């Protein structure tokens, strides 16, 4: 893995060029300007330099896999900067879906413990866990992206437990955010209970934090769907991520 090599400026330039060359191969990065692509590559290199990327099977992480993981991971923070990546150091990569045993609280505050089969998990205690095959499959413009989903949780956790409301920027109305997201979350739950299904993954109804993370996936892949059905949420997501994905991505 040449990413961890330390050397002169020309070595860093080579790494940045490798990252920039990987951008056209990821559909969700289509429409980025040359300046945005350069900034994304810089952030991706910072991500690789500042995180430990570990495969649990002991295999070497391919350079292209590392590049594609990093480029997807930093897309949500393209306009937020390196500080949004602070507070954790490890990305643990599994060769397939993995089993975790965790304790969690439901919406009633009741504790549950059990095993879950997952393809991704953002842990409050630090590591980001991902299934590598699902990382590789994520960049298509289909509204599903495990890397962005888990990065949304990491951003949500910047001010505590994931609850569907990340720390908002100056000028953003927290009360309005809570009102709009709660109303949409409850309406989606009623829709599912009535047997009505749409483009939005039913997993979004599991918890407000999952609703935010799933909508974040769609914001970066299929923003036209959000704008059509949840225009207020699109406005909130655009203000939080400081990006207008609708302007750069093709309609699905």
C-alpha cells in the first residue's frame, strides 16, 4: 500500500494524481468541478494519512480500493473540511458482511442486546466498520451507499449519540430542523404501516438517526428523489453539507 510511504513532494503529488484519476470511475462524483475534484483528492489523502485502514483478513488493501473508499468517505465533508473527520482513527474492513454484538436503546429508552449482521457500522467508541465488497459496490447512483451512510452517522455523532440531528452550522435553525425531520420521519413510518412503499429504503424508519443517514445516501446519489418528495429535507441537507448535489448529478 503505497499510501503510507513517506517522501518528497513528488511522492505526495503522485498520490494526489492517483486519487484524481480515480474520480471519473465513481459515478457519484460526476459533475464535480476541477476545483472540487482537486479539493476532494486533498481531503481523501488526508483521510488515508490520518486513519488506519485495516483488513481483518490480513490481506493487503489494494491501492484503488483505498482510494475509492477515501473518496467516498470525504465527499460528505467536501465543504466542511478536515475538522469534520476528527475524533476517530480506524477503518476496519471485512471481506463480507460481519456479525457484531451490541447493546442499543429503542425509542422508548429500553435496552436491547443481541447480534446483528451488518455491512457497516459507525461506532461511538471510534472505529468505522465496513464490508469491503459493499464499499466497492457503493458508488453507483442508485441511492444506496454504505460509506456515506456510516459517515453521516459519524457526523451525527460529533456532538454525542447519533440522533438524526448533527451539530448544525451558524445560521441554521435547530428547532426548524427538528420539526421538519420529525414530521417527515413520522409520515414515512405511517406510510410503511399502511403498506405503501417508495424509493426510500424502509430501514430509514428504524430510528431518526437512520432516517438522516439513509436520506444522506440519497442526497449524494439521487437528490432528485428527495427534492421531489421531501423538499424541506433537501434544503436542510444542502445547508448542512454545504453542497447542491441536485445541480451536479443527472436525474435517475
